[in-house]
C-alpha cells in the first residue's frame, strides 16, 4: 500500500523527515496536515494499528494545545472526543504522521523511520 506522509511544510522536523525520505528514495504521498488533516476514522485506524498511546498523537508544543487546556482535558476525555479534536485541527496532531495502512510513525526519529520505512 502507498505511504501517506502528513506534514506541515513550515515545520523543521517535517522538512528533516521529508529530506530523509527523499534521500532514501522512499515513495510516499505528501499531504499538508493543516489543509487536509486525517479524518476521525483515519486517525482511529492509525491509533489502533500503531499501538501508540493517543496522547502521543498530540502536538503538545502548539499554541492551540495550550489554548484549549489540553493538558488537563486529555486526562479525562474519551478516546472518541480526543480523536474528534485531533481531526478538527491538523495543528493539534504531532507531526510528521506517516502510515502505509499497517505501520504508523508519529514524529521523526531517524532510527524509527529506518525500521518502519526502509
């Protein structure tokens, strides 16, 4: 299955990840995460397949995260409420987010990318 790379072009980490993918000739479809964030159902599927805690899907350093008081909300909100919030604003999602339909990576760590995408 084709790889989907959700990224924000102004994000240095995303640019580093994209550069790494290009250097290693990984084929992917790049999607601007703010203009076209993944849907709630896509996020649910990624969450289930990743085995990663939903809290790790949040970009804790973004202004919106602080404005919404997510640090406290995240402790009590249901999974579906959190997925709905993530789907409502691509800036809330930790990036880059990459999937091939089976594997999922959140953020960019070179070793993680090497294991998942090469």
